[in-house]
C-alpha cells in the first residue's frame, strides 16, 4: 500500500516538464530600452516575471536553482518542531516567513491566468518554467496539508524575521510552525488553499473556459498530478465547511498571522473555493460538481457578496467571483447560471472603476488607488483590476464596454511599465529606469539593519522580474530600501502581471511601454520632484522667517 502512495506522489514529480537548454536568463536591463520587433520584449518580460519566483525559493536548492547562483539552500529544517518536513516553498516577500494564505491566492491567480492565456506561456517557451514555479509552491502546499483537517498557515517568527536583515545563510533558526485544525479552525485559509488546488487542478486537467477569448490552457496536462491536487482541494473544502470547531477567520486560531496577513472574512473564500471545485471536478449537471456549484450560489447569497466594490487581492476575492461565475455561465457547462445576470454584476463593478464612481480614485498621473488597500502597495490593486478587466472585456455585453474595459486595463498596465509621472517601469531589471533598490533582505547584500539604505550603497543582486510596491498616492517614487510600501516585493505582486504579460505575448505586436524610456529618464524626474519639494520647504522656511522678523519689528 505504501508503495502505491509513494508512486502517487513521485510520478507527477518525475513527469515535470523538462526545462529548456540552454536556460532562459534575464538579459541586462539595458535591453529593455530597445524596441524589438514582434513579441520578443513581452516574451522576455514573462520570463523575468517567472524568474523572480526562483529567487524567492526556500529549502534545499542544490539542484533546483541553477538560474539564480547567488541563492543558497536555507531553512531546510522547517517543520522539525512538529515532526514534519515543511522545507521548500517560497519566502513570501522581502523577508523569510512562509505564509499560506497569500501563497494560495498567488497560485490560484496564476493558474487561473494560465487557463485563460496559457498559449502565451507556450509561445514564449516559458511553460516549463511555469510548471516548475507552480509545482514548487503546490508541492509545499501539499506538505502543509498533512491530514484532511490540518493546514499549516505560517512558518517563521514574524518578530524575529522583522529584526533580521541579511542573506539566506543567516536566517534566525527559531522558525515555529503554526497550523489550523478541527479544534482551531480557519475557514478562510482552508478554503483559500482549496481554491488554489482546484484552480491548478483545472489547469493540469486542461479544463479551459469556452468563450470569445482563448480556450487554450498552457500545455501542462498531467492527469495524475491534477487528481492529487483535486483530492487536497476536496479535503480542504470539507474542512472549511464542516470543521468541528466551527467557522472563523484563521487569525482567531493563529494570532501570529494577524500582523502580516490577517483576514477580514471568509464568505468570499468559501464561494470561490466551491466555484473552482465545481469547474475542476467535471462541471456537469448531476454529479459532485453540481453540488459544489450550488454551494457557491448559496454562499454568494448568504454572505451578501453582490453589489460590492471591493479591491481584488489575497484578502478580498469577491470581484473575481463575479468574473468566474460569468466564465462558467458562458461555457455552457450544464451547471446553470444566467450569463446575462452575471454580466450585469460584473459590469456594475467594472463600470464603477472605469467611471470613477466607486471607493477608488485616480492619482494625478492616472493610477487606480483604493484607500487603505493601496496604502501599502499601490500597484497591486491596480494590476489586479487590470487583470480582471482584461479577462472580462471580451465577454462584456456591448462593444462600447469591451473597448472601455480593454482601454482602462491597458492604461494601468502601461502605468506599471513606465507611463507615469516618474518614468519608472516598476519591474526590477526590465529597463535602466527600473527600481534599483527593492526591499529584499536577500538581494540587498547587506546585514546592517540600521543602515539598510546605504549598506551596501548599491544592491548586491538584481532581483529580475520583481514587481515592487509602487509609488505613493501622489505618484512619487524614491527607490529607497527602507521605504517598504514602495520598494518591497512579494509573491502576489507578480501574479496579475504574469497573466497580463501572457495575454500580450499572444495578442500584441506592439512592444511594452518601457522600451521608449532611455537610461536617465527616472533620474531627471526625481531631480524635478526633489526640486519641487525643496522649493516648497524653502518657501515655508522663508515665510516663517518673515513672520519672525515682523514680530521682532513690532516689539
């Protein structure tokens, strides 16, 4: 029996796609100032975005990270405190914790994008790297789910982690493992992981959506691996729904996650988990998939998810639910669903964004900004909106909406690629004007936490493909390591950009905007911005001096 179980786990790994030889390596950033013909620049951008995830790998890298020679094996003893092997997976951001909730969202988003625009990965010869990236995260998520009602949601001490600034060979060794289970449940985390497994099971099952856009998932079909993922998805969904400890947000059971990735609710996770399970498990009337679909409809009503205008991110899945319902309805899957009704819900949501009639506003240079959600990373909400708009635009009910949604999505993508007041493409290593100092303890090469901006003066390693947090709400960006809201990198920041880049590989003969930016464009803009600041400060000082002299004269 144990041999069959071993084969069930090993065979999918053995069948992983062979990586290209010679391997794809990111070119020098200066190449991003050249307008190559066709989609060559989009191909490179997609490759760089995937390359970033290799730089974020944890665990034993002896045979898996040949493309990132400056990375070392690290945290290989993760899980020993609970007698499990929880090594591997990805470091979440610029530090060294491993967090399941945002990882699940990242994997779900990337797999969903590879279902819709998988041809882009195939055309750019990046499908094998996509496969490797997904499996490195999914295989760790499998480890983190050692039994049907147990899921490890955090590895690492956030306080120790925040106090450490250095490379991957000096990480503090006190790395506790935190789990949810039947007595200490976490509905959102369990359902979120289920959605990740289901979305990726659909990808590895080659289950694309029918419709006016491409129905060509990336060429990753692997029935054995898809079934492994689906089994974990079903178990986690059952755990989320039927936990003996009830339903609650996971930080109620694991307070250690509250500071970094606390969840606001779980109704959206339950709904999207049920929806992706319905699609991944067969999507036809009269079987288990129909039950999952009915569950999704019931949760949608129970948690009153209609008429919301929330951001789409790791904590807020509702806008994606609208689009996923519409995709399933358009696919004529037999599950039911009124396409017209879901179009109306989607278009209510997207019209509010495009017409500036919702909770978000636009910065002076045109970036979509959600107060609160955008404060810690301005680009991520805008990129997620662009991704959903791009996915939905071809399904919109009128040609006018199709054009408006596509145009708005392109404006946000162009902003991130350098069409902004700072002339900065906010993807490291893509252009000479890209950020030079991402907030990454590993890439910085320094170990002086009190002087991370100047020690060393120049970042030791180029973190190719990393999407940074982005400018402030005034559109200003100063490329300072310690300014983590602007310069930190994270797994989920890259996810929507991957989907957008894959779509452009398929459909765009134009080059990314950053090819029009020559070296020095950002530096000049910074000088202008600093001059404005100094002028304002100078005016204030001069005003105070005049006021003080007037007082002296009156005396």
